[in-house]
C-alpha cells in the first residue's frame, strides 16, 4: 500500500553537522519578495521572520540574482546562514569565490531536494529517446520501418553522484541495467556497478547505451561533453541532460544528430534559457526538448519549504544543516 499522496515527493538528504563555526541564531529575512509558504516554513522550523536589519542572522533568498544577493550581504555582514532556492547555484559563483575558505556565512541550497522529480524526468527522457518518440511525435503519416530499442540490460553512464544520481539508480533497477557513475572523486556510489573519476570519462563512453548528465555546472564541467566525447559514443547511444545546458557543446550536439552519430538526445536544459526560436536544436533530428520542466513549481515549492524548515531548525537549535554548499568547490 502506498504511503504517499499523489504526486508527493520526498527530500532524500539528511542533516550534516558543521565541522566549523556555527551561525548565530536570530531573525530570518525572506527576500527579495515575500512568500507565504516559505515564511510559514521558517516559523515551522522555530524561527522568526523579520524585515532585513542589522539583527538578521538568516536569509532565505528566492531568486538567482547573484549581484543583488551580494549587495545584501555586503550591507548586512551579520547574516551567517543563507538558503538558496535552486539546486544549481552557478549564478552565485562570484560570491563563493569572494568568500573562499571563510566559514561564514554557511550556505545551503536546494541540491538533492528535487532529486525525485528530476530523476523521474530523466528516466522519461531516456525511454522516449530509446523508443524513438521524438521522431514519432513529429510524424504526420504512418512510419516505416519500426524503430526503437529497449532499456532492459543496457549500459548507462551517469555523470554526477548527487541526489539525482542516487534516485536514478533506484528508478533504473527494474530494467537491470549496468550503471557506471562518473564523479569528481573516486568514492564508490552504492548501487552502481562501478564508479570512476571524471578523468576516466573517455574510457567509459564507448560502451554507453545511455549517457545521463546530472552534474553541477562549474568551470570544470563547462562543455564536458563536446565533439570529442560525442564521437566516442556509439551511433545507437542516447544523450540525456537534466543538469545544466553548459555541460554540453550544443553546436557539436547538433552536428552529431544531423550526421546520424547518435540515436537521439533528450534535453531538459539548454544554453541559453529560454532557448531562442530558430535555434538549430529545435529542428535537429531525433531530439526532444522539455523546456526545463523536470521540476515544476508545484513539485518544488513543498520540497524547498521543507528544506527551509529543516535548516531554520538547525539555525535555532544547533543541529545539522541539509544541502550544504562548499563555497570553494561551488556546489
């Protein structure tokens, strides 16, 4: 019997205790605009919502406007904990670079909290591309010959080892796939058949039937998948990107699709966003683009509210924070 309500998602991450100075408890501001659900989450966590002032110790920031946030922090140095609204936090890279190894403020993001809906979407894109749905959906007449391959028993390479990858491992299990995780470090990810560092990416691409990108957008991952990497994939392979558009050289991807060097691609993310009308990706063959809809507001709002509640409780009671960001690594 199910224990979830329809469409309900869960935050898979657990709190982690700080290993350095703790932020002081104090009033929390929600900016740059009011939001009833997130203010209620602050109160539910034991905090007090107040307008921004010199007494503010916690900040829930609700937009990707990095310069505006930097200005707030410069004017209010007493802020010692900041909750960011997104899993991808590249918009705040300049702030992290300026902070460096300084322990405060403590940063938390939404990373991991959206893992269930995004992993579900990644699986949907994978099945769509393997089954040839992009071309079938565009068809205006009965198509011959029949096309499509099964996911069962295939080799899947997932770039990234965060919450999305963990949830994908669970969702992929019924298909009895062979999964290789590519990550920054070398620690094995439980449930994967093997884990390799990103330096060995080229070694594992030739055997991949599906390549799923689920890594953070950093300077190191920009155009991680370019013409060289796409050429290593076999013509029957599918590329799925639910991370950030910057991970893929889109010109190289268009060329690979137009030349028939890939079975297809499923993109929830692009560069830029929105992708302009007339961009070559829109008309490339065997591609489906879902306009960054893997996690809709209806899915993410309750997850972010729970993340805020948990981290306000940590601020107030001295417990562990969920979704901590390392300013030096940028994720």
